[in-house]
C-alpha cells in the first residue's frame, strides 16, 4: 500500500482508539470482502474486487464466514434457551 494511504489509515485508526500497528490496508480489504459476502455478492465479483488470481483465497474467507455464522447461531440458540429457562 502506498505510504500516504498507510499513514492515513494508521492515523484514523489511532484517533478511533485502535492500535494503528494492527490496522492496515489488508484490514480494510478483508472487511469489505466480508461485508460483500454477507450481502450475497457473487464469488466472481468478489474475486474481481479483491484482485485475486484464483478462488483459493476466497475459499478461506468463505470457510471463516461459515464458522462465524455457525458460532452466531449457536450463541443465539444458547441465549434463547437460557431466556426460556426460569
């Protein structure tokens, strides 16, 4: 990532209370990809957007998204079960 963008991202991250060393261009790219996946954007478009040469990287993101979705479902089931129990 070009230095001006890196500096911009690090400065904004620090002002928002994040560790500026832990936030970078990849964080933004990954966040955008995850958001688009959640919105149902087709894998072909995701591949173009991320400038990936193959679907291998997207497969990793899809696997992580599936794990995240299953975890959310399990937590929701747990919480709803606890709410029904006096």
